[in-house]
């Protein structure tokens, strides 16, 4: 296929977008746990009559959203200056223009299709009550002091914020000020969250998910956070309260969260799932390999089964770093060092050690899951991959040229890149190390809570670092080159194989798995450099193995003697914070067969799509504020997408 190279020909690329995007179609589900599609009404990919799109029953649109956004109702967000609330967050996501807490006007380049506001469940709603000077807040001496400091603003406000967060993390928060289950303030805040979601949820146009973040931070600061997403509306979500980490009603153990989720479903008949937070700040706790760090006991089949059920998704990229791969774990992968946060845990109280990394990054965790499946009979790390912002500004901004930072103190200003973002002793992170990332792409049948949640459950989702490139990934045994020449490869994809998030098993004699992968550039973004397929497997000795294959690429390049594909080039003009799409391709599509397949070995595959280099948010800041960045600050990068995997399991 000849790639489309120039922006002047982009119209043609978009008019043939049926490669990846066509109008939504209704679908039925028979397995509500997995959200699988029912092919009984019409075989996937087969449309009776003349129109190939009539009675199509597979997901035909990508819906874009953020499943991890904080507002002023989160204790830390409010303490650091966020004044925007639930309605502001929804209004921005739906395409409206707002004034950010820091005073700048802000609007997304394009509206999102869905949003989950996921404020921290612990002390949810405390800060708005403090800021409003409610009598019960001011009656407590500590509450009165914090209120006065916040009202004074400036450094006094920062002092209050740090004291509030520190007192909570140390378990010294004044009892009279707590917003926890059983308190009127907690119940009221949860009702407000539900009411806002119900108000802005508009089936067919915009989905407002009800959700929260369970914020387990195991001492001294190892991040085990989970985002919880409801499939249901307020009638069911209001019947229980969010789970917290403070005893006796809360816990920092994921197994207790899963029990809470089960209790919700048992009580309401509803549906709910959890998304594991980017694990790069867990210091080896997110994906244990042998022992459950929360209990000290060996990992069990029960643990594996429950985790696989309740946590079908992993947040692989966000503002606090990218979590796909690390150079220490993948030394031959030249793209494994993207936007790393690998200095310590969540509060930098414990320095990162190399041996921790294997339990933090998605690629290695997928391989570890295969090992545990062979041992326990269940794969606990059989997750799909999404991106989300984890913004604490109420602003779901993930684009490099429109980045409003992690919290209000990191909103656009001439100084934000130069300031320390976080420090603990000699370990620190600078403001410029924040990452403008990420979004979740969901292949669903329609823009409703039910359809998008079902797609999340069946893992037909992918992550991007911000751009909205469209990506398809199918696995099967019979894909041919002709399938990659079709303008609508999804018909062949669903007819002959399984989509991202699916499973292959029992390889036919003499056959290797084939994959059909396609990508179409974001119309506002950079051209595409290449598509890679990342394979992980467990060898005969039970050891983890991996390999990255360049499957299809732009321009007239060829792999060298070392098997490596030359770099695509770089058209970024840093001084102007711009680039040209004179290199790369507007679309890439290819079928690929695993050349080293062993039918007796477990394996996992996912696709990684790379753009050509484009300016980083630091380059835009330098131009717009007329400042010079320190030499160590990166000014461009290669944005990317990660699909959910497809797993191969040998016949038992």
C-alpha cells in the first residue's frame, strides 16, 4: 500500500477512513461479564444485500475519553488550588471554553466522547467545605488555621496544602474534619458527583461515567491506586458508597476493594470494574511475581482469578510518566525510554531499585502473567491498555500544545518547567518532567455508558499519549495480504479472527498466528513513523522473553544488517514549535505472521504505533512565554499508541 505523505492529500485519507471508522451499529451481548458480541443475528463482517454496512454488528467507531480526572472535590487537587468542580470538568470535555483555576482561558481542540470524574474517595469533598468556610470546618482549631492560610493565598496557601496532605498521609487528620463513609459530608459529596454525572450524561452524544479513585498508598508511599468505573446510573450507584483506605470501613489492600465491588454488584445487580493505576510509582508492588506484598503470602489462584476479573484494564500512560516499557527491562528496544518516571515511589520517600522495575511496567507484567498462568492456572495480568490524564485541574488536557499540567500550580506559566515538581531529600522531579498524556480509545457500538463500559470489559480499547490516531488490531490464523488491501479491514478482522483484547488457542497444525494491524493518523497530529508488534512469551525453561518486530513503516526505508529500521527523520522546528508532515505516512496497514511461533508456548502480542517526532509541550511553552529551557529539557518526542493485547494459549 502506498502511504499518503502530504497534508495536502489528507482529505483523501479521511474520505477512505472506512479503513477504521464507519457509522455506529447496534450490537447485542450474550456474555455480560466480558461484553462479548453476539454473532447470531448476522455473522461478523457479513452484510446481506448490496450495502456492506447494513446489519453490521461489530464496533465501528472509536470513542475518545479520559477515565481518570480529579476536581476540587479531591483533597490534594483542592489544596493545591483547583477551584473548578464537576460541572466545569464535564463542560470542558464536551467542548465548552472555560477559565482555568489559574486564570487562563482553556478549550479542547475537539470535544471528548466520554469522561469519568474520579475524585479520591478518602476525604472526598473536604476541601470545598473548608474553602467555603463551613461552620463545622471553622469550629475545629486546625480547620480554622488551614482556612485562614488558604484565604491568605500565596505561600501561606501552599503551606496549608502541604500540611493537609501530610496530616492525612500520616494518619493524623483531625477526626472532626474527616469526610469518610458515615459522615454527612461524604454522603453529600457522593450524591453531588452522581447528580453531575446524571445531568451531563447524554446517550448517543456524551457519556458521563460515575466513578472514583481508591487511593491506596502503602507506606512509605508505594502507589496501588485503582480507578473504579460504574456501568450503571445513579439509581444503583447511590445505593452504596465509594470504598476508602481508612479503617475500619476502608483498607489499603486490593483484595478488600474487590470484596467491596462484589458487594456492590450483589446488592444492586449492577456492574462495576477497576482500572489499575500506572504502576511506575509503586516501587515493585503493582505486579507482584511470587508474593502478594499486601499480605506476605504466596500468590494464589484465587488472587489471580479475582484480579483478572475486577481489573481488566491498566492505565499505561498518564501525566506521571509512561508505563509501557523500560530500557533496563528491554535493552534492545530503542523506544523503551519514553517519558520515564523511575526515580522513586509516589512521594519519592523510597529510591527506585532496578529489581523493582519488573513489577511496574506493562510489557514485563504481561509476560509475568503468562508465567503465573502456567503455575496457578489463571493469568492475573490479562489486562487491556488505556491512557488517561490523572489531571488534578478538572481539565482533561493531554495534547502537547494545550497542556495544563498536573495541578493548578503547574498550569501554564513562564516558570512551571523550571520549578521542582516534587522533592524528597536528594531525589526530585522537575516541572518539565510532567507528561502531556494520555487518552483512552474505545471501540464501541454507540456512545452510551453500557456500550463503552462493555468494550472496556472485553478490552477492545487502546491507549494513546494524547493524539487521536485510529488503530485496529486483529489476530487469527488465516489473514492474507489481500485483507490489508481492503478499505474496510474490520470485516475480515472480525470474520477471520479476534480483535484487541481477544484470545487465540489450539493452533491449527502447521499454522502460525497472523495479525492484521492498521492505523490512521490524527488529522491534527504528526504523520505515522511505523507500526510494531511486541511479542512476549515464556520459553521451555519458563523464562520471560520478548521481541519487538517492525511490521510496516513509512517512506523508502529498509532494515539494516542489524535488523533495525533507520529512524524516520525529524522535521521539528524547535524555535517555532512546529513541524512538517513531509515525512511519515497518513495511514499504515499490514498483515504479519509470527516467524518464530511455537505452538507449545504461551504468548502475548500487542501493537505499538509511533508518530514522527513532533514538538513537546516544553517547546510550546518556550515559544509562547519567550523563555529558554535548560539544556536537559526534551523539546520534541514521538507520540504513540498501545493496543490491548491478544493472547495465545496452547491446547491443554
